[in-house]
C-alpha cells in the first residue's frame, strides 16, 4: 500500500482573453478550442503569446508561498 506524497494540487482558473470565457483547468480550455493543454499552460506562464490564435491568462494571480 502506498501513501500519497506532497501537497494536494490546486489548479488556478484560466481565462481566454480573446473571447472572455473562463475555464476551470488547462485541459478544459484546450478542449474548447481544439488545442492542447500544454499550449494553454505556456500562454498562462508567458512562455508563448498565443495558442491557436487565442490568448490565455490566469484568472487570478497565483500566490507563491515562500
């Protein structure tokens, strides 16, 4: 029997700046535009500017505990 390790993961909400729609997860946003979740993730983290001609950002700024 194995135990789960680490803290539970909480995903920030994602907003499609182009259309104004809000999504619960990267996967949900990607499925809505027939894209991939990695592309949405990269947009939210400012690695790339757009994915399938849509711009994505985190709905709320993520808080990093130090």
